[in-house]
């Protein structure tokens, strides 16, 4: 006679069954919650957009467009004296962040920046605030806003004493969501890193995307400094009676014998880059240009 003994249940199997039951209950609860939320959303009427027609993407700008007479104010010209006035500003959206029912953004024009604020009220809808928060960085936007004095200086912007309270926001040219480099990263100093982020933009990345790299405050300042120095030289020489002449840069024959020359194809023949304006300056002197 063979007596079969029943094996006791394995502890691991019991635990896995309990976990499976618990997961099934949680999934069922989540499904019911989602169904209830969906039914509630369907029953609720859609909230009207009170800002309709005050934001969006602009059509292609043409010389005979409807907004050709619009007057824009430069960011650098915003000051406390314009408080309470409505202005139009065209700039790049440098950064934006939504906090609850309001959105903060920084507008940049050349090297000048100003803060933009949109908050939900009787003129601005939730949809409009959400739209501004989703605009990609470096997009060009047209802003109709009221100039307001700030309670404290805005240290993150060059325009510190006023901010813009948005009324209309239109995207003129939208930038790609993913840029090869971020302007704030390219603008970080190479030696000093107070935030300790250790973020660096390589030189080859800067050169491959020079258009973006030139938007940084340092590069903007370099080119404006160069332009200022050239203007200073030109103004001083003009005041002293000098005449500015422009000599040919491409000539039909090599001007320096025995030297390496830069040759270009020019209307089925060869032309050469002029290496020195000496000959033309001598001609100007002989033509009674004193200096």
C-alpha cells in the first residue's frame, strides 16, 4: 500500500500570487480612475479661449502685409518713462518657464534682454500661457505688451527696472526644438564656473554652428567693439581732411612677381587677388588727392 504525502506549499509561490493579486487590483483601480476622468472631461463643456486671435504663428511676412506700418520699440530703449504704455517688440525668445497660471520668458534682441510675464486673467487665457511656454528657444516672436515697473531689479536681464506684461504673442519664425548648442552654454566663461556645471561647448561645434555662436554676448561685444574702433579711426581721419578710397581687390594680372598669388575663375578667364593697394595709392597722390 502506497501512501502519497501532499507537499507543503512553497513560500515563494504564495508571495508571488499575493503580489500578482495586488498588482491586478492596482491596475483595475487605475483603469476605473482613468475611465471616470475621461467621462468627466467629456461631460464638461470646453473652456472658451478668451485670447483667441491674440497668439499663434504669423503668416509669411510680405512687404505689402497688413502689419507693415507697425512701429517696434528696441529692447534697449525700454525704460521707466514708458510705464503703462503698450508697445510692440520683435525679439528672440531666449528662455521660458511656466509656473502655475503664469509664464516667465526672457526676450533677447542683439545683446539686450528683458523679462516677459504672462499670467491668466480677463485678457490672457490658460491656452495662451501654455502656448508661450511651449515656444522653442531662439524663435523670433512679435510681442504686444504693456511696460510695467518692477518691484525689484531683474538681475538676469540687461533691462532691469521694467518688464513686459504680455497682451499678444505671435511667432514670426520658429526654431527647431533641438539645437546643436545652447546659447547659455556657449556663453559660459571658459575659466570661471561658479555653478560647477562643467559644461563646455567644443571649438569645432562653435565653428560648425557659427550663426548660433555669434549670438552670445561675448561675440556680440567683440564685433561691436571692432566696429567702434574702425569708426573712431575713420572719424578722426575724416576730420583731418583724409579721403577714403576703395581700391580694386581683383585684378587681371599678378601684381607681385615671384610671389604666390590667389587665382580665381572670372568670366572664362583668370583673375588674381590684389596683394597690395600701393599702386592705387600712388595713382591717387598723382591725381591730386592730398591725403
